[in-house]
C-alpha cells in the first residue's frame, strides 16, 4: 500500500494558498496582504518545483565521477604494469619512488572523485538555502503587516496625531490576524518540503530555523487574537 500520508504534497499546499488568497481578497480587497499572499504563491510554485528537482539525482555529475573513477583505475593499472616490467631494471630507491608516485596518483584521483561528488551536494544545498532565505524574508514581511494591528483598537483609547489609522472592527481584525497566522504556517510547510526531499543536515537546520521563526511569529498573532476574544467577552 503506497504511503500517501508520510510526505508533504506540494500541490495541496498550493491549493490551500490559492483558497487563502481568495478569502483575503473577498474580505480585504484593498489590503496589501492580498499582494503578499500572491507573491507567496509565486514563491511556493518555485519552491515546489525546485524541491522536486533537488530530490532527483544529478546524473551528469555522477557520470563525471564514474569517468574519473575509471580513469583512476586505468592509471593505476598502467602504473603497476610499468613498475612490474621495470622492477628488474630499477634500484630499490627508484622502485620506492615509483610506488610513491602511484600512491600519490591514487590519492589525486580519489580527491577529484570526492570533490565532484560533493559538488553536486553543495550545489543543491546552495539552491535550497537561497529558497529558504526567500521564505524567511516573506515571513518577516507578513509580520510587518500584522505589527500595527493592535487589539486595543476595540477600546475607546485617546489617539495621538502619530497614531496609525485603524478602521477595522473586532471581527475584521480577528480575520486579518488569522490570515497572517495561516500564511506563516504555510511558509513553514513550504520550508519543510526541502527537508522532506533532501537529507542534507545544513538544509534541515535551515528548515528548522524557519519553522521556529514562523511558530514564534504565529504565537504572537494568536496572543493578539486571544486578547480580542477576551475584550469581546468583557464587553458582552
């Protein structure tokens, strides 16, 4: 039986984001949050495609590694054949020098193979970390949008000339904050796509960092929603 629920499905995340944008546009058609969600969808599409690409092996680099291995084996065989043919004509110091050259050749080819093999991994890691950086930046942008959405607007507090314009009702403010929290949670899931597709420890650490970031920002938002609920109960 195929494991349907053991891996994140990028198409489901994208579908959820599309529905979330529609909800934001329907509720707040003139708010900048809808534009942020649209940009998040574009980033999500890129992340889904890239995570799938990074999960596939790079056959070009592996072919180069195989050629290097075959070249190294051929060079070692040729070197040992030469030493065997020439061993009767060489003195002991010359034979030791020949063996040392063969060993150095083996180390050289081994290092080249290791470099090519890790080059694939490092290239994938760099691409993943660049995408995670974009997701981290979007999380901070969303946090900026909810920053001035203060629950105390439901109170008749005296405004100052520097106070931001606040026209939302209690219900609208709660929905706005809820949309921000959902977007942050979906950013965490987009980051988790890379951890789901790759086993690189550096990438997994980066994913954990973003999940911790979005969880922390989400907790701040839910604290505001809780305050609004408490104020509504007090005024009821």
